[in-house]
C-alpha cells in the first residue's frame, strides 16, 4: 500500500472519530433537553 493511501486512511479515521463523538454529544444534549421538557410538562399538569 502506498504511503499516500495510508495517510488518507488515517485522516479519514480521525475525521470519523471526531464526527462520532460529535453525534454522541448531540444525542446526549437532545435527551437532556427532552428530559427537562418532560419534567416541566409533568409538573404543570393538573
């Protein structure tokens, strides 16, 4: 395998890892927001 393709593969792997971490972060943030919204909704019900 050429050196150039190894470098491209490493860069791709790094980029995928960063994107994966970003997706996980946004999923957690979304769940927290939904949890807070649900808590507010349940406390305002009669």
